[in-house]
C-alpha cells in the first residue's frame, strides 16, 4: 500500500508500508534534513523519529492519494512542523533569522555595538552550530576545507538547509555596471560553469567585517586567500539606485561604506552563486 | 545505502539543522536589464514585505505592531524577518531631535514605550541597513509603510548606529536614509535615532 503523510487538525498523520500509523503533534514536531533524508522529530529528546529518504519521497501520498515529490514533501514539512524549544510554546516555526553580528568586538562605551555584540552566530567567523561538513566555520571552500583552490568562498551563514551562497574572486580591472553584470553572468569556475551573477547590495554588505584592523572590509581570512578581492576598493552591486536609475549601489570596501555610482563609471565586481547542498556535495 | 523509512530513538535535539538563513531581498523589483537585482530578486521571503510563511499571529506580514496588527498605536515596528523562533527585533519611533553619538546611545538606552520600559538600545549598522527598502519610489529608503508612521526615524535623513569604525575610532557609522548610503562621520555630529529592542516571543505575547 502507499505510504501516507498528511495534516489532520493539529497533527501530522503518517501511515507506513506496514500500516503502522503515527501522530506527530504539529506544535511539538520539528523536521530537518541530512544525508539526503527528511527527519521528523517529536519533542526534544527521547521521542521517536520518522526518517524518509529523498528517494522515497515519491512513495508517499497525501490524504487525497496525491503522490509527493521531494520538493512537495519538503514544502509540506516546512509548513506543518516547527516549534519553539526555548520558550516552549509559540507553535510557530521560525520564519526569519537573527541578523549576523557586525564583528565589532572592541567596545568604546556601554551600549555600543562592541559592548552588546548583538547578532547571530558565536562570532562573525564562527557559526553557532556545525555546517554540513561538521565544522562551525562560517567560511569554507566548496569542499568544506580551508584550501580555496578554486577561489570560491562559501558563506554558511546564508545556508537555509537547501542552498548556500558562494562568492568568487574579483577581476582586478574595473568595468562599467553593464559589463560587470555580463561578466558575472558568464563566470565559470571549475565545474561550476553556470549560475553565477552579480550580488545585490544585501549580499555584498553581509561580507563586511567591522572587526578588521585596517580600513578594508574584506581584508580578513579567508578573503585574503583570494588573489584580488581584498585589495579592491569598490564593488558593483546588481541593485540600481531606486531614485536615480542611471546609478547603482556600490560597496566601498576601503572605507566599509555603501554609496551610489553612475553606471557608466567603472568599479570592480565579485560574482556570487547559489549552491545547492546535498549532504556534503555542493552543486 | 540509506534505508527508505524507519523509526529511531533520538539521541538529542538539534543536530543537522540549517546553520543560517538566506539573506533578505533588497526590495528592488524593477529590472533595468537581465541579471540585475530587479530581474533576479535573490533573497528570502516572498517579497520585502511578505514572509514565506506565517508569523506567530498567523499572517505573512513582515512588519506588524506588538499585537500583530497594522495599527501601531505605540509606534513599535516588529520585523518578523528577524524572528529566530525565540526573539524578534522591534524598532521604536523617536522624536525628530538630533543627538551626538554618545547622547544617541544614552537616549536609546533610556527609551521607554508603553509597558516596554527597558531593553532598548541604538541599533548596530546591520540592524539599520536591514530596514532599507531599495524598492521605494522616492529617495528615502525607510519611507515606506509602516515606517511612514514614525515621527522621526523614517522621516529623518540620517540615523546613527551603535557601530564605531575599527580603523578610525572617533567616527561611527550611520544610515543615510535619503540616499541609501551607509557612511561614517565624527561622533560629535548630531543626527536622529531609531531605537531597537529584542522582544521575546511566547505564542502571540511579546515581552
């Protein structure tokens, strides 16, 4: 018989191939993914779990006998699980994320950024929990190491359980905004021959480290492992200035500022790409 | 070989979950060419104002007041894009008064709105940049609802952050609402503030 998983009232109901039925209270159930499986967990500890491999997704149906795909099962689980273990009770899944820390760790007075260090993660370079490679490093190469042979930097602070952002190195010569977009779109690094683009201004700003000792916002490891990015002053973003469409937003790495620049002027760029994460394989 | 379906006893909670989050969209939705921000609209959520799933009040609105509505009687603007399951950021209104950086921090720390009499502070530069909407029609990137309800804040040209420069410590960063810029200036200059607070979420009660 087909295996069933569906929502009924405040529960997820599952019926497996042996006709074993289970109820997962929606307000007490979380799900996550690892090694190509979905894992439902009821409660915090000492409760049963249900694990469904990605490959098995299509063998499950909903209460209308409609078969799932891996994607629709993921959507179902995301919409019908999630609880608040810290407060014990909102019943609502996290819909956002705390903003990342700026990495200002020197305090100049009570109540300033360096005093409060508000934000997500242990620090700017250290995640609060392990990335798929089992380390807490925010930045790794695409193999989870610190080698950066391909000059690709993966930023695990952007990992949502499915995709993660990775950045390439900069060319050293400036270009106009149009050429920067064209060049970013045609970027090819190793086996990652497509999918690159010019980052938007949010994606560029997320890399700025307010704890650098100098005035260059990218002059920190592992960016210093790349050939050019950390010694380039201005980066184009793909974001047009909303009130002056002949201009685009730029990141001024040498002063850690954001400004506007006429699109026909020249600046540098770094390409960005969304990598799909399956276990420890990035595609 | 992964087993197709099986039950196991949990060892502990939490392992293997996501360690981060996709960055929010910039808000720009107009495209000027293939491959630009307005074309790709990369980022989290349905759009700048709409969450991909419900906030604890059962709506997909990114911004609400502390009661989950769009009334904003106490001029507190909750940003559910920052909700981590436990806490969420809320921005307060401020008068149109300007302060030097030290006074800005003191004023924010002493801020009190309704029953939320403590816990306010000056936002860091990431928290200021976070509410810039690059899809506005004018030149003020915080001039969108609900921040248009603010007396100061979204109506101000420059808003202090709590972040000093690491390489020039007599300066601090500010958000330039009127240009979308992030810049720095001397601590002695006087600008506006938009206090921020971490709210703890229990069900639909924010404390």
